[in-house]
């Protein structure tokens, strides 16, 4: 859905003051493209819909809070599941469209759209259910999880339901052929135009294999091991303090011979489900159908050759960037086979530079 | 080549001070992606190469200035064509790679890379030839043409050669199916998820059919008339003052029945050529192979039905944005068939907002 507007960019860092950050954050949800992409993401929207409808016994007759409601689609699912009242809290101007959509679906008696941040709005009552689609790239990049936890602590009755109720983070080594193709490109220029540009390959390596987190779809066949879970967040109990650093150790073993040139980080979120198997998972794994979250790719400085069963181990830490608290950094300490431990810290670039022809 | 890094974005306007503008402009050429895209653009690079080699009689033994040399590839083509000396002037840090590439091709006696802007560098002599790849999106967006004209007036000997020597701008009405598909998407949501979101279509129309210039590849079959040339720039005579507004009238007639929903603007540049047909054209027309410039698409507020031979007429003006002098605006006054004249002003958005999952 975002194919109309694609660009190559040169990642730039820029310090934004807090107000400016929040304005960019809330404004950027007003453009239709991002909502189109989210609604058109069938894995996302249909898993939420299924989770809400399957939990209708726990939702029917109850009061629900939708944190960051956007176009209000999850709130309407809750109304369809029999909720008595849904407070759809949305800070950005898309709340105006949510009001229209609620009317168009004849649920304005149930769904009340409230424009504001969940930290500042006053609800007339506590709620029995919180629903939210708060996940960002690599789970925590520009995520609304802190707001969901605030809402839980302030508005959720004891024993209430949170949808989703758990999040898990995974890491796996991969062999990304595109980056090696891009480096090799510079060796092909001489044949094409009679100018030897092979020395650009080193520069390209420094530019491409930098510390940016690249959000892209990893092909299943490029994954080199069973993914390793390195962190789990229980949304009923995790605290804002604990989110300041989300970290955990991992171990895995290579599927076969390959050159590892990156790690891939992705997440799942899990909904409780009264039916067997008692849970429903929204997965952004490269082994499952694509979502608009894709995967987070972290390039190593140079590829490492591995063989069947070469062990990988290490620790991943995720924490907010100093420049912008909504931007996530991922630090990886890792050992591959007999190599000594290496470390690299990655961050999602600001897309503030301009594309150039 | 830019497929690794694609994003959807919400266009934002931001005033940049002049220094910041220039820094962004020069810095963004340092990333390898943009150079990879330019070198990998076979139409671009091979047309320059052919034009330089075919003009070798005029280049052999002569002094050449390459304005905005980048990786230095055009300078090396000139050395291969027999230039006595090539000054490769490049303001950004890619000049360091140009130095390496020049050495790797054993032309360091001929090609001298000079880091600086052409407005500030001092050359030891006047030149007989200026070569430059200065064209931006829609020809003039963030283009270096002013710098080329400065170089011409300051450093080119009377009767010298400029490659390319002419630029032409074209407009044609098109019927873009993607935008209508995107608007229709909101009517399909109810069937998929049981929530009627058709009222989002109006919001989507306002967001998508805004005044942004969209840079994308127009399919040949979506073009609705023979393109009309509305401006021509002779690089030997055009002045910086004349570039403040580039404008011209156009008329064309519809190929058949369709709903016009946009105009497409594109350019060609022409090189003199001693061989027949005495010129060589680098075209970014939708009827020719794709280039990294693609085309500039300007959406009308609503589609207009036309039939075979429906006349289009109007005037196009291109001028720098008030916010940022390197950003181009395109104003179109147009009449379609019996409709009264309409006007719309478009601009290339700043890609400064952040992508959001």
C-alpha cells in the first residue's frame, strides 16, 4: 500500500525537542497512507478481529478502553463483540475520521471517540478491558506501550483483560543476499561502462553496513537458525521502569553452511483465547505471512562463515535513543562459533534527509 | 537499487535556514545509495558516455570542467575521450571516493578532483568544455543548473562546448489507476472485516490528491495524449534570471475515452553529436525506458472524462518554493474540453516526517 511513495534516503541524525517529537509523532498518523497500510495488513487487522470476537464472552456487557484508536476499527470490533461501552482514545486528528466511521457503522451509542492522549483524558469510569495496537518496528520503536501501561495502571479494574496480553522478542542470524549484491555491483561497472569503480565497494560497505536498523522483509530461505526468544513482556505486570531496557540472552545453532551477515529481530504478540489452543498469536516472523512491520535487520560489519550446528550466543538489549526517546536502539553482544565476543549498537535512522535524483 | 530502503511517509513542510538547506543538500550525496542508483541508471550513464565519446574530436586535447562530479565517472569518460585536463569539482565528501576512482583508472595526470562548490573554487585556467549531470526531479528540483550557468559565465571560453547543451520540458495528461484503486480500497473493508470504512474514501482523496508532486514511474498505457513541449532551455544562452520562472503554454488532444486524473511532467536533455542525426537525447519520457528520475505526477482534485480528440490547453510555470529555493513548485493553468480554466500549484514535499508502522 505504500508503493506509491518510495524513496532512497541518506539517514541523518537530528535532535528534536520533545514537543516537536510529539508533534511529528501524532501528526504523521493523520495521513491516510499509514492507516491504509495498517487496515490493509490482513495479518494484523484480522488477528485483532478474531481475538476480539473470540473473547466476546469476556467483552459482552463490559466497558472497554481502546488506546490509540486511530480509525476506530478495533473499537468497532469490540462493539460487535457486545461491549457495553468503548472509549476510543486517539490523540491525532484521525479521531475525526473515527467519529464518522463509528456513525457509519451505527455504533455511536457504544463507541465514544475521545480526542486526546490517554495520559491526559478523563474517563467517567474504570474499564474491564483494554485493547490496543501499540506495536512499532522491532516492537518498541515509536511504540505506544508506555501509554498502554499508563492506561492499565490508571483505568483498568483489577483482574481486567488486556488485548494483546503478552509480547515476545526473537532474534535469528540471517544471510542477506541483497547487501552482498549491492557491494558486488561496483565490480560490474567496468564491464558496463569501461570505468573501474571496484574501489567504491569499500565505501559502500561502510555506508550500508552501518549501525542503522533496516526495516525490510527477510526471506524465509535467508534465515540461518531456529529463532531464539530473548525477551517476553507480560502486559499485566511489566512496568514502565522495566521497559527502559528490555534485554535477554539467546543461543541458537546454524542450519547449514552459509555466510552470516546480519541478525534479524522480530516480535509476536499473543491474545488469550477461551477456545483451544487458548491463545492466538500475531506473528511478524519471517516464517509467517508478511506484515507491514516486516523485520528489523541489523548488519554485521563483515560476514562470518558458519557450518551446520555452529553455535550463536549472546545478549540483546533494547533501549530508547538518547536523541529521541521514541526511537529504539538495539545493542547486540554476540559470539559466533569460536570467534571472540563482538558488540554492535544499532538504531533506527531519522528519515529526515531528502531524496535526491 | 533503492529497494532496500522504502518507506511510506506523511509529507510535512518545514522551513530550513539556508545553511541547513545546503548542508542537507551536499551531505545527502555522500551516502552510497544515491550514487549506486545514478551509476546503475543505464539510460543516464550510458547516454553521457556515448555523448562524450562521440564528441571526442571536440574534447581531445581540451580542458574540461565537470560541475558536481560526484564519483567522477563523467570526468573519466572525458579523459578516455582524450581531454588534456579535467577539473572535477565536487562539493560533498564523495569527492574522496572520486580521487580513489581516478587513481584506480590511471587518469590522475588528467583528472584533478577539486573539493568545493563551483562558485568558490579557483581554477588555474579557463576551459573549453563543461560537462555536468545537473538534472533533478522534474528537471529543476534541487538541480545544479544555476551552478552550471555560473561555471559557464565564469570559466567557459567563448565558443566552448556544454554537455548537455539543451533541456526541454514536456507535459501530458494521464489516467493513473493506482490512485483510484487506493480510494476504492476503503469500499472493500466491510467485506473483509465487517466494518464499513467507505467514508474514509473522502479523507483519502484529500490526502492523496493534494498538491504534492509525486515522483513515480508512469506506465506508457496510462498516457492520454502526445506529450506537449512547454519549455526549452538553451544552456549556452539561458540566464539565472530566466530560471526564476520557467514557463510556457501547451496544447494537446486526447488519444481516446478515459478519465484524466493527473498531469505528468518530464524532461529530456540533448547533447550535440558530430555524427548523424547530429544530436543525442537523454529522455525521461514514459514512452522510453525507465530512469531514476521517473516522472513528476500532478494529481487533479477530481477526474475529468474525456473522449478521442478532447483538447487540453494551458500554461505551466515552474519556480522555486518560498520555503526552500532548491525545491521546485509547478503551477498549472489548464482547460480540458469545454471546462472552464482551472489552476493548481504543486510542490515536492519535504521528506522530513518519520515513517510509522
